[in-house]
């Protein structure tokens, strides 16, 4: 499968109120490594920055930047999503996040992925997910029984997805998307 040339998503940066607390959360709960830390001048004084990564090929995947006001009426970040490399990894992180006592823990299926949603210490919604080998029409969000062993969770997710509109193999959906994006011929 080819991708569109020219751009590839790399990282996200967002403002935080308590940079040390946020850095501790992302390093201790989600296993990010702090790759750098420093200051830059900002319009209202110095800004502190912390660079975090889980990939040695990427200097940073997250940049935490000081300067977020204590009170923000609306958080424009809908979610920060990270893809798990296996269902077992997702299940392990679900357990770890639950033990960390995060707010609003919500394990769900989207039909085409299993996800765990929660909020970081400053209320930013985080999603950890693992793609399922099939596709269903979106949007779809249904609570998922993450207390099941991974193989039973996968069987539950497939049984649920088979009853959803648009169910088909992920590879078939990806071929159709590649054609729609002009990356493959019909």
C-alpha cells in the first residue's frame, strides 16, 4: 500500500498548565521518554518545553509547552491518539491506565478498532487503539468488555462488527480508499 507523497504526520504539541505533572504522566503511565527540555522566548515571557518520544527515530512525538491558563472554558484538542502494536499491548495499557486512576476511562469498540479513552491530568482526552482486521461504517462507538482475555475480546468485537453496516475486510476497504485517493488504479 502506498501513501500520498509529500507529507507524513510527525508529532503534536500542546500547551499545558503544569508541565512537570504532564511530563510525569506521559513518561510513567504511557512510557514516553523525555528527549529534551528547555526554554524559548514567548510573547508573554519564557515558555518551557518538554519533548517526549516512544520512537528512537523520532526526536519527539509530543511537545508539552507551558503557558496554558489555569482555567480554559473549552479544550480545542478533541483527542490525542496513539496506535498500539497489538491487542495484548492495548489490554496491558488499559490495565495500567486504570491502575493510574485516570478520569473517565472508557474502553470501546468502533467496529474497526478497539480503543481506550481517558483524560490526562489536565483534561486532554487520550485514545489508545488497535485496528481490527475488518471495517464497519463510521461513526460507531460501543462500550467494550476489556475485562475479557484478549482472544475473547477479539471474538466479541468480531461478532459485534459482523452485525454492523459496511462490515468487510480491512484490506478491501484500504484498496477502495487508495483508489479514491488516486494512489491505485481501479
